[in-house]
C-alpha cells in the first residue's frame, strides 16, 4: 500500500560532491517497504519542476521509522533536492512498485551492481543476510574516486567483491567477469542486478546461458510513478498477453527472462 | 454553496473531472483519494481492441509541462466493460469513456458497444497527436469532425456525446462547429499540443516517437483562449482542460466559458491535486460571495 506523505528530512550528508544521502522520518513507508521499491519525491513544493523524481529506497530502519535514499546530482531536479535542509518536510509518494526483489527459498545468491545502481541492492542484501541467506556481492565502479559504501555492503554479505574498471582500487575489471568466474565453482540460486544498461544486458545474457534465475531492476522515464500514464514502458516477452509492461508498477524489478532491454 | 453543474445533460456534483490518460481507470488513485468527491472520471482512451502503444521513451519533462507519446496503449473496450467498469460503478461519480479509433468504422463499432454500457457519457477523442492513422486526422477540420461525429451519433443514441478537440489547428472554432452541427452534446478542449524535445548530447529527439503532445501548466493560456473562442462560436457546453492545477485555474476556465473542467497532468504533481482544486473553488466562492457556481460560466468581461 503506497502513501503520499510529508516526511521530515532528519539527516542529509554528501558521500561525494555529487552523491547525496538523505534520511527521512516516514513510519508508513518504513513499515511496508520491500527491497527494490522506490519513492517519487517532489523536489520542491512548486509546479516547477513539474514532475516528481523517482529514487530507490536504500535502507529501511523499522525501529526508528526511518527510510534512507541516496541519489546522484544529475540535473536541475536532483540539484534542488540536494539543497533541501534538515528539518524540512519532503512531499513523498511511496513505497512504489509491485515488482520487488524476492529471495524466498534461495540459500545461495549473487548480487551485482554498478555505479549508482548499487543503491537499491542494499536493503535486499541486508534482508537476505538477516534471513540467513548466503550471499556474494559484486560491485563495480569506473575508478577509485567513484568507490562508495564499501563498508556498508561488507556488513551485509558473506563476501564482497569490489572492482574498478581501471584497476585503481581493489580488483581490476568488470564485476560481471568475477561473478561469471565464481559461478563456475559455485552456481548461485539466483542473481540480482541493478546498474548501467550494458551491465544489465551482460548479466541477463549470462543468467540465460547458465539457466540461473535472475531479477533485474530497471529504470525508465516516468511521469506518474503509479501506473496510470503508461509512460515508463518496457518491452515484455513473458507469458502474460501484453507487449509492454511498466517499470513503475509491474517493476522496477523484473524477472530477466521476461523483459527485453 | 452549490457547486453543481449540468454538462450535456449530465448532472455533476462539482465541475471537476480528471482527464483522459492521466488517471488510468481510477484504481491507482483510489489508494490516495476518495473518488466519490470527483464530479467525474474520464477514462484512459479506449479502443475496440487492445493497443500496445509506442516504443519508450514515451514521456519527458519540459518547462512547466511534459511531452507524451503513449500511443493510446489500452486493454480494449471488452476488458474495460468486464473488469474496470463494474469496479468504477461502485463510486458516486460520473464515468465518461474516452473513445478512440483508427477509422470511422472502428469508431462506430465502438460506439455501438458503449451505447449499451452503464456509463454517463462518451468523450470522442478526435485529437490524439501520437498515433499515425485516425484520431487527429479527423479532428482538424470542420468536415472531418462533422463526418465522424455524424456516424458516431447514429450509433450512440442513449449517451451524451462530447467531442474532444485538438488545439493543433489554425481556427479552433471550425472543428467545434463541426461537432455541434453533427449533433454532439458538448465539446472538450484542449488535447495536447504537438511538440518536440531534443537531447543535445545525443543530438536526437528524447521521445522514441520523435514528437509528442505537450501538456501541463505550460499550455494553460492557450487552452483558456481556445475555450473562450469556442464559447463564442457554439451553443453546446464545454468541458475545458489544459494545464489546470488549482481551484483558481478551474475558475479561470469557467469564466472563459467552460461548464466543467478536467485535470490531467496536474494529477502527476500530487495525487490529490483534483481534491485540492475542489477546495480551492469553494474558497473562491466564499471570497466572492458566489452561491451557485454555474452563475460564473462564461462571465468573463472582455476589455
Ligand atoms: C525506479 C527508479 C529508481 C531510481 N533510483 C535512483 C537512485 O536510487 N539514485 C539515483 O541517483 N538515481 C536514481 N534514479 C534516477 C533518477 O530518477 C534520475 O537521475 C533523476 O530523475 C534525474 O533528475 P534531474 O532533474 O536531476 O535530471 P534531469 O536530467 O534534469 O531530469 C529531467 C527529467 O528526466 C528524468 N530522468 C532523467 N534521468 C532519468 C533516469 N535515469 N531515470 C528516470 N528518469 C530520468 C527526470 O526524472 C526528469 O523528469 C532512479 C530512476 C528510476 C526510474
Ligand atoms: C500521459 C498522457 C496520456 C494521455 N492520454 C490521452 C488519451 O488517451 N485520450 C485523450 O483524449 N487525451 C489524452 N491525453 C490528453 C489529456 O487528456 C489532456 O487533454 C491534455 O493532457 C491537456 O490537459 P492537462 O494539461 O491538464 O494535462 C493524455 C495526456 C497525457 C499527459
Ligand atoms: S510512470 Fe506513469 S505508468 Fe509508470
């Protein structure tokens, strides 16, 4: 059940010059949020910019009624959002999306993320860990300067494999290649992915080849965020009798075999 | 205070409806607002058969507005009547079905079905800019609108018929007169303005369809002007829309000549935009000592 609520911004911090983390007080959202879900945030209480910005839930603290999200400052909307002050009220819709990360029944999973695509994977990793699921997390960045959240992710998995494309920090190469290598020895029950499109495509292809269940989180331009405008279409190739599904409602997480990206 | 209006024979508890394509068939919004408070719900554009719609990206934001090229994706009228209509009927509000097609035959077939359903009115969409055949092709001239409307009118004998007009014309009064002369009970305007946005890094249009329809507050002044012009040209009532967000916007459209209004893109700003607009209208009525809201329809005094 989604809500439209005014949430107090309790904490704001910058992980990098252009990466902002916000903690909001949102009891309704904290209680019902599932891993992979997102928020539609009105960056300012104005009609300009007109549309809300979709941002994934990073972490949920049910005891404190708090929800955290992390975003990169990309354009005008995220810039304005990053300037909001602690104590202010943010107009937020959420938790949104009926397609969420699911790990019921799996004992051994692999989680892979690239760049700013790692944010929605944290809550999944945390819950899987708490449920006693064995997990390996592969996260890749372009270079050392972009590396973030290493300690946080380390705490919520059994093994963290961190890579940089240029080798300036940790392992050199693409995260997907390390995942492929490990999967040969120890085939995961399911792969979870979020990140840039080329990475998602590679993961999707690999999972198909090896016949491993795979859940991927997608992005598409949105207007409503709740499934009414039919803007955020993704080509659907699964068994339901439709050619398009919608990221905001049917996703953002899809079975990799059901979408064409 | 009385907010009631009568649009084309349809009694409405207030003049505020939600616009086609921005509210689905109501289910998603029912999680946020009380649909019983609305004067009416205009459904997503519905065709005879299921439609897939266009390739993504289908939407993008612009200054105080947005572009869309959805391509009229919808599940078809049969699905609507079996699945959505019974659910919608549980609410005490008017249900207006936005009807679209690719040919006169399709419009007529669809109208025959709609004629038998428990709905309050039909809004005939002759104005979608995002599909190649149909829709806007008929909607831009006096003759085109008159021709389709005449045929539809013959099939749609038991429901009010409201013809939705495109603003992508030189003289909006021409298609409006075409609708009136063919026996329409009302007209609604405006649909979106044909537009384009270019991604300057990729040096290509943002929308996969290249062009799309502009909506939102950016188009409101154009819509107000057109509602005023049409109000001078025809006698049938007007359902006004284009960029409405607040109660003040609603009043502006009514002064220009609209009997009722629809809120479209405004629903994306916040799910309760329509409810807030009703409250805004009440505030205006109090401030100006207006007992009957319908008294202000068309009451703008020109300079
Ligand atoms: C389901 C989902 C979850 C997301 N989660 C996160 C997250 O956790 N952290 C994060 O940093 N970013 C996330 N994004 C991307 C984020 O929404 C965009 O970076 C943001 O909307 C850019 O807004 P802007 O005004 O700064 O940029 P501008 O480029 O000025 O935005 C212009 C318009 O394009 C839209 N837009 C631009 N880029 C994207 C994009 N990648 N996806 C969808 N719409 C876009 C904007 O919403 C806006 O309407 C997510 C996107 C989606 C769809
Ligand atoms: C995402 C989207 C989908 C739309 N779909 C339809 C449609 O199916 N049929 C129709 O007649 N108009 C459709 N419209 C047009 C709106 O009903 C309305 O005429 C237009 O957006 C102007 O009003 P607004 O500025 O309040 O949005 C759509 C508009 C948007 C933004
Ligand atoms: S953003 Fe409107 S349907 Fe997904």
